[in-house]
C-alpha cells in the first residue's frame, strides 16, 4: 500500500488581484522580500519542514500576472520516490480555496459591491443563520477573521454516492452551528464562514465571471 503522505501546498498570490496595494518597489513582494531573493527565502523556510513534518511542498508565486517562482520540494510519493512537481503533481486544494474566496471579497469591496462591515444576513438568502444567540451583527470581517462566534463541530464531509450530495445552499442550512461567542470575541475555524461567502459570490457574481 502506498504510504499516506502529507502534502503542504503554498501558493503566493503576489499582486495578481491587488496591484494597487503592492510595495512601492516593483521588484519586491508586498511583504518586502526582493523578487530576486524569493527563491532563497522559500528554500530556507522549506528546509525547516520538508522531510521532517512534511513530505512534500509546492509553491507558485505570481506578480503582475507573471510567474516569478515555481518550485517543488520533497516528494509527492515517498514510497516510489516521485519528486514534487508544481506543474504535474495533483494536490488537494483544501483551505487554499479560502485565498480565492477572500480575494474575491476584497475585489468586490474595492468595486463598492460588498461592504465588509455590513451584517452578512443582508447578503444571504432567507433562512440562514437561525441559531444566533447575540444581537451584534456578523460582518464579512468577522467571517474572514473566524470570530463570528460559532462553535466548531464535525459534519459530513464524505459521501458514498453523488446522489447524497446536497446543494451548497442546503448544505449550509444543515451544517449551521450554534453561536456561542459574541462576534469579535471568540476565534474558531469553521468552514461555514467561507462557504457562506462562496454562496453569496455564486448567487450574485458567478454568472458575470463566467
């Protein structure tokens, strides 16, 4: 049996969607790392984990719509000694999708189509967020910071057949947790936060994107 491996995927979205927020120096990342030294910086970071806590990793760094770094580290398949390749290795997206959801949120905010401090219930369909225990509004910023106050629990992630799959809207209603903290007070990583945001984008803007 092929040994189960942990794959660590890093994707740097540098200037792809927010060119106006880049560092004043065109040859650096927003965090101030020189582009010419980016590979060395990532190499040193990867050395701390690859082969120890992580078997393989991949990075793609993009700036001004150009790939400035594409590199694999370690192995995609440890047993067969297949190296990690960012162009050919298939990786699970997992929480990397959060990057795209929040980038979309920031784009809509820049366009004036989304208020990050507005109560999210004004953007969602009726019947959502019915288990709230506090009067304080939940904003998009609360969702982005994982401090909307919901408890964390495990819900169905695996299914035996496609027929068991519910729509995103129905899944969100079924998976809604209890609110146990006032918004802004307790931090809890729960996938409902960005799934709810995804529903809003899909209902209002996905057709325009396509």
